[in-house]
């Protein structure tokens, strides 16, 4: 298998994709193929006992992740919290994870590599690869997964930032539209209209964007001609 060609293909696909959600699916797919593994997926940690699997090549990946939350131990969690990479040649007998390892072996998992997905400023989770046989991954495989994770992190970070900027722009546009509606309706200035939106937001305990969106939608609905 031409790993360099595969990484180049993945990098091109990620750049063309631009959607953080579907990008993670591509990363999991390529990670599995690159080292001949049975499964791969992404783990994110929301709290000490709450993890999520936004991307996986099978449901077993999420099961393995949830077991790490249950036992508060495992290579994926350690990759996020400790060193950048953890590899196990046989999870069943790995003393680092005495509860998670045997439980994951019951799922058919025997070998694993977990690699942190993070930039210098922000962590995104971990990329985790699983195989059904012991000693499935070599140090070279580990390096391939690390390289793949580095490519994926850079692309995902850029896409996530772009999506955030796009959402912020949409939010500002909607708020501006709502301000204009209030200014026209009540013959008030821009600052007064914005203060009005903030008061509604605080009173109803809703995000400012949600309040503005409701005003815009209601105005559009009332403006439509009826049959």
C-alpha cells in the first residue's frame, strides 16, 4: 500500500470537504485503511464520565469508547490527557488498563493505537485505531497514524474555525435584520433596538440570535400574502 499517496489523497479530500463533521468520517476511514485495521474512530471528552464518538467505522468503536468512560481508563482517554500516543499490543493483558482491556477484548478488540488530535491552542479529541489480533501495529504503523492525525488536525481546525466564523457572520446578519425591523416598527435608533433585543433575551433566557431570528421569521411570515 502506498501510504504517502493515501495521505496525499486524504489531505486533498479534507481540503475540498470543508465540513468538520464529514471530515471526521474521512479521517476514520483512512486511518483504518492505512494500517490494515478493522476499526477506527474519533473520541471527544465532554466531562469525566461523558464521552462521544462523532465518527466511527462501526458501532463497536463507540462501545469501546463508552467503556473507557465507565472505567475512567483507556488509551484514547490517555492520548487526550497524557502523552500524545498510546499503543497496546494486547489490551486483554495490558496492565495500564486492567478493567477496560479485558472488557474491550470481549468486543473482539486486541490491539489499539490512540493518538491525540490537537493544535497548540486547542484539543479536539483522539484518533483511535483497533485491530482484532494481538500485536497488529508496528512502530511504523504508529508513526503513520500520528502523521495522519497531524494532517487531519490541521484540516479540521481550519474547517472548524471557518464554520465558526460563518456562523458568527450569519448571527450578526440576523441580529442586524431584527434591529432594522424594530427601528422601523417603533421609530427608534439602532442602539435602542439592540438594547430591546437584549432585554427580551435576558427576560426569556434565550440567546440573542434566537430572539432576533424569531422576530425576523415572524415578520417574514406576516409579510407573505395570503390566498
